[in-house]
C-alpha cells in the first residue's frame, strides 16, 4: 500500500511499537485484577504464608508494570505521531504551494488554510487516539484469550466470543459516528457563521432593527446543533452500554462454567474476574471510534484539497505550476521587468473560470498604459477578482489573449511573469517575525533605508517610530498586534518595497472604516507612476466594491456580469482633475 | 483555576438542569459501581464454594444492565449538557453585547473568537469534564464509606494514602512549574509557526518565498516534536508516578486483606469486596486530572465569557429605552443633541466636539469634510455610540449605514429583517426606490436568493434595497449615511426625491457629500473637523 492510499489509522513503525507496549500495560492491568482475586481466594484457604509470597510478588509486579509500560507506550506513540505530523505538515505545505492562491477558494483563504492545519492535526491524532488504543486492546485481548484457553477451553471460547462482540460493537459505533458526523459538523459551521455575523455586525443589525431577527437565526442554529448532537450521542450511548452488557454476560457465563470446572479454586476466581478486568480495556474504544470518524473526515478534506490540480500551467516547462512558480526568480527575472514596465497590459476577449464549470469572467477587453492607476468596479460576482487573478497569473484564462509589453504573457515562464506583479488582498498576513522581515520578504536585498521609504510611502512612519524596537519589533501572533488599517498599509508597504512594476490590489480596504479606507487609497494612488529601479513606471490596478476613493484613480472601469456584454471602460463617473480618458499617455513619475 | 465555577449556574440558568441531571446520574453510577463490587464478590464466593449461583448472578446481570443504562445516560446527558451550556453561554454573550454601545464591546476580533471558538470550547468542558468531576466527587466517598462498614482496616489504608495523590500532584507540579512554563511558551511559538507560515502562503507565493520555507517547516516541525516530547515526558512521568502510588496503595490493601484472610480473621466475601472497591477510590481522582487538561481551553474560555457577562452595563442606556417613541416628541418626534462630545474608546482626541443640533420633522442634510464626524453623529443619534459628554435625545431610529446589512437569503427576508411587511408593501417600496424592475427580473422575484453579502447586485442596487427597507420601517426617525453614494447623477436625483418624500412623514437626517439632496434640505448642517478653527458646527436653515 502506498503512503497516500493508506487509511488514516494505518500504524507507523513507532505506533506499532506503542500499540505493543500499550498491550503489555493493558494486560498487566487485567492480570493485576485477576491475580489479586487469585491471591484473596488462595489466602482464604489459609495456606502457609510463604506459598502466598509468589502471588504477592506477582500482584506487585503487575501493579508496577502497568504504569511503567503505560509511560513507555505514551512516550513511544506520541513521538511517533509527532514525527508523522512533522512529515505530513512538510508534505502538505509543499502540496499547497502550487495551489496558492487560486485553489484556496475566492474568499477567506486564511480560514481555508487554518482548516488544513487543524485537519492535519486531527488526522495524525488518529495514531494516538485510535491506532494505539485499538492495538493495545487487541494485544491484551489476544493474551487473555490465549491464557484463558490454556486454563479452560470453554472459558477461552467465552473470552473469544466477548472479543468478537467488542469488535462488532466497535464497528457499529464507528459506522454510527461516521453517519452522523457530517450533519453535526454542518450544524457547528452554521452556528459559527451566524454567531460570527451577529458578533461582527451587531451595529449594522441594530441600525436596521434586525437584531431580534438575527437572534432567531442564532436560536434556530442552536436548535439544529442540539438535534444533531443528540443524534450522534445516541450512537455513542448505544456503544457504551453494549460493551457493558457484553462484559456482564461474559462474567455470568464464565461463572457458570468455572463453578464446576476441575481446577484449583483460586484459578476459578481468577477466571471469573478476568472478563471484569476486560471492561477497563474496552471502555476507551468508544472514544477511539469517535476519534476515528473525525480523523477520517479530516483526512478526506485534506486529500480533496491537495488533490486539486493547479490553476496555472507554465507553458515554458509544460508543467503545472509547481517548482518553477516559486523558485527565487526575483533577481533572475529582472530583465523582463523593463518590457513589462514599458509595455503595458492588453487583454483581448479574455474569459476565465475558477472551477472549469461556469464562466466567472465574461469576454473582457482591457488596455492599461504603463504608469497609470485604474479602479475596477462592478457588481458582486461580475468577475473583478477573476480579472485580477488572470492579470497576476494566478489563474489561466479559458480563452482570449493576455499581452504584457507586446509579449504573450502565457508564453513567459510563470515565475518570471509573477515576479513582475505584487498582489495585495483584503487579508494581508502579518508573519510572526520582525517588522523588517515582514517587509524584506518582498525584496531580500532591501536596505533599511529602502524599508523606511516603503513604510513612509504606505503612511506607516508614525507606527514605525512608535514601536519599541523599531524595525526589529516582533509583529504578528505573539507580537504586537496591528489594526486593520495598519495591516492593509503593511501589505501596501511590502508591495511598494518589492519594486515590482505592476501593483494589483483586491479590495485592500474592504474591512476598513470609510475615512481610513480613503486615507489608505490616497497613499496607494500616490505610488502610481513611480519610477522603479529598472527605469519602468509603476501601474496600479485596484478592485473595489464600493467607491473607496475611486475618484482618486486615473480611470474607473466597470466589469459587467452579462456574458454578452464585453467590459468597456465606462465614462468616469467622478468629476475631478485627476481623471482622464483611456489611452492617454502616462504622466511623468510623481 | 477552580475545578468548577458556580458562576456558570448563576449566569446561565439553562445550564442548571443538565448539570443537575449529570450530578444525579453521577451519584447513581457511583451507587451501582459499589453494588457491583458486592454482587461480584458474591458470585466469586458462590463459584469457589460451589454454592447456588442463581441469586448473585441475577444481581450481577441486573447491575451490569443498570450500569449500561447509566453509561448511556451519562453519555447522552453529557452531550446535552455540553451543547446546551455552550449554546446558552453564546446566546447570553451575544444578547449582552447587543445591548451595549460600540465602545463597550470588545474589538471585533476578540468578539468573534469568543462567540465562536470560545463558546464551543466550553462544550467538552461540560460534556466530558463535568461528568468526570461529579464521578470523582461521588465515587471515592461512597467507596471509602462502604469500606469503613465492610472492612475498616482497608478503609484506613485508603484514607491514609488517598490524600497523597493530590499532594504528590502538587509537589510534582511545583517542582516542574518553572521549566513547564518556559517550555509551554517555547512550545506555543513553535506550534504557532506552521499555522503562521501556512496562513502567510498567499503572501509568500506572491513574493516567490514559499518554497524556501519548506526546509524551515521541516526543521521547525522537528523542533516542535522534541519540545513537545520534553513537556509530555514530565506530564506522563507525573501521571505514571500517581498511578504507581495508587496501585501500590491498592496492593497494600490486597496484601493486608490476604494476610488477615490467611489468619482466618476475615471472611472471603468481605476481602473480595475490599480489593474490588479500593481501586474505585483512586482512579476517579486521577481521571479528573487527565480530563482537566483536555478541558483547560474550555475553562479559560468560560472564565472570559463570564467576565464579559459580568461587565457593568454602559453608563447611559441606549436612547431607544431612554426615550421610547411617544407623544412627548411631537407628531414626528424630534432629535436633540446638546453639546455632544465624542471620542473613540482609547482615544483622547474627540471626533465630535460640543455639537448641538435639533432636527425636527422633515429633512436635515449634514455635510462636511471626511473625518469630520458625520457618520459618528448618526451613530450617536442611533444609540450605537454613547457620547463622552453632552446629551442625545432621540426616538428609536432606522439607520441606513454606508454598508447596510443585507442578509444571505431572499429579497423578502432582506427587506423584512426589522419589521413585517406584505408582498404588496414590498413591491410598493421597491417601486418607490426604483428597483422593482431589477427584482422582478431576478429568478423568483421577491424569493430570489441574494447570496453571500448580496451576490450579483451592484453597490447601487444594494443601496436602493436598503432604502426600500427604510421606506418600510415603522420608526419615526430615519438616518441615512451617503444614500446616493453609488449612483449615477440620474439615479442620485431620483433617490434624492425619494428621500424628500420620506421626509414628508418623518424626521430624516442624511449625511452626504453630493448636491442632489441639498436641494431638498429643510435644514443644512455643516460639520467641521474639531481641530479646525471656528465653531464646530454651522447650521444654515434653508427653505425649499
């Protein structure tokens, strides 16, 4: 079986060892109960004290073996699971690179990525929560059945039957859990969605008198969650009770057999108490089956995402965007920048689709002269973001041509094309590292002066000066938090520092309040036309949903959804001296 | 950290019943466990003495069935308790926030995470930890109590050794506290690294830095493993030490019982009961420790949520409750602001300073520079913000914000979110604002799905829908923030007329930077940035 098709519970070498050690620990626990019974009954026969010593030593040995082996098992199996986790994380990360960003969904990509991290953890969790306990129980069960058979074949068969019942009940529990889990997860997701909406938009809701209605949505979501929780717990309850009924029956049958068995009386006590001891080993299986269903679901989601094919193909290497898309070509590709910076963008009859099914961008023409700024507006779903993804070479167009400086962009090596474009979206990620590192990732050879320039251009000088350690201040998780406006500006500073000729922005200020949004856009448009290190001039294209300072752009174009209508640069709706007609040559660098 | 926070029961009445049922089930389970020890020892005695098995076996089977039923009940009630406690907490939390102004709520990030993952983390706390806690509180006491009656020397051994468990746990905890703390913070940074890098993938890919992180991911994951193992080693070691202590204690009971049996100073049945009951005194205590770790997130979240619920009410209640719409405000009501100053929470620079304004029936248009506090003024009138100084007196208002809320769902649901309306009224309002044609062309008309955030509608169409909703609203005061922002000149002129018509019947305050509305204004208010020289407010009466 290859590594990719193995079920999520398939043991690694480490968890196999863990399962064996756990089996010894579990068996020691059972032996402790059974030999204690033997000791008591033997003592009641009032033998010479010395003959009891063996039993006393055994009781103590088993009593000490259980915690010792359990400790050993936990070390071995957790280490093995963490090794697997490290390996799977690395592979998943590599797998995600060519899928980023177009295959991560069109909104809330950070949430999708967080989901992958959680799902990987859950999937690997199966090793510790499913594989090891099940193996332990199986090993201990095997030992018990073998010993029981050696002492008395009928009792051994009872134990075997008990083992079979336990297997069946576990299978039933796993099946019930798997059946109800999707419904439960959907109910949880709905509760999360509604409570997120209510907690983040409570002002807007109260403004229109919709608060009470929103609370009824929450109540409805909670009711659904309660219903699906009841349904899934019914299965768990059934399993938990069936295990106990099976153990009770096994004790009773063993007692009846043992009573008339031709063995020493202490052995009879030992035999009767053995199935009781089994119940301690079986109870963890309820939780194991629960973890199994969860891990399977997580594994399926991770597989489904990582199994996607990349949204772009590198024609120069005839491979899907993979290694080529990401090797560090920032420096190597610089020569291409001249052509790009001077040539401008020309889209003819371009259509595109995220999924390959429906067309998300209707046939579109767009000509952008270098050094100009363009605001792209349009209704939700009209294809604004799709257009941007095509320009950024995140998504291959379905049809039409895309020229950069007179060259077919699709013929450029992917890495080279992408190295011309800086993209800023509405969820700028601040890495948990210093302010400097957060910026220079866009241009590794940047000096501190260049970093300060970029911060100033994005309006972050005050922030930088307020930081205790200046550029060395740690930001992000565990460091200083940034406000939404500061984050958006950081994304812009990064893009500016990268010195790339084409700046693409996808609603960078969508989550900001209007005055802040406008201030950010003002700083942003002032970057247009700047002369880069290579002599090219910078072009800025911003997608915006509302009119966040669209009047500050040289041109406003509207994308329309109707498949028949081609996109035409509409007349600029905002009056103002900064607007001018399509095709006007770029003004000199500001 | 307390094992159980009784504030939960006070703050969330809905939690009382499931927690009560859990406690009752816990007690019954404890009794059944003790009884099973007796039945089992009777069975063993009957087997070794070849006595009559019928009666003990009937008892034993009945008890196993009873325990099975109780186990099912515990599972079921635990799940019920978990979901009802976490849902009730979430609902109380959101209701509490809904009654507060913008500045007395936590920031959106904290609010969202507390209402979603925070409340959800309480679920395992209630579903798994609480039953274990009940079990630990009930079973050891019952077991020791029974042992006192059945065989007091064994009870003495248990009573002398049982307190060693928490004592040892505390000692181990103290000895390792410092290194554990240090490890945890290192661990948090290491485990956060992968999430950080993965969430940053779009950025890293954009700048061609993603692939060089692969080796870092591998290296950090490996460091994470080693650091985790160091922390776990201590945790596992201490739990192994406690288990060892417990088994040694049980072994002492078993050996003393064995010795007394061999002296003939004790009956076999009593001896069996003693060794079957002794472990029951120890393991529930150990299990609480284990479950507590998995419920620790829930305990922390519970603490934070209860603190939010204890939050003092805002200094002044919302205007809606202070000034219910009534005759005192005249026919159409009246909005009155007196020397109102407002600064955002944590800011000392006011956005609005010393602003006074009286807006009677008809149309008041507010203009002024960006950042002059126009939207803040509407927020204050709507009661979404509470002034830092001064008074706001206003009846309940319907407020169309710059990005008005349009729910996922049908057009009908979006329009009737705050108030009921018949389909005829809906069409009438849509006709009034000029989107009846658009809605009629949608598949399903009023039932057409708007999708996430109003999919497929242009900003201007969304704006008109929000105005149609305002048209339907029963409130006497209407606040409009840039109602014509997304429209072309013709559309803006049309909507300005709609707003003017609305002002025939109500108090309308509109913020705008465009001229169309000004032509209809009965009163024109110009706000300035508070730092600008001169009066913060120019009021200019104009007559249509």
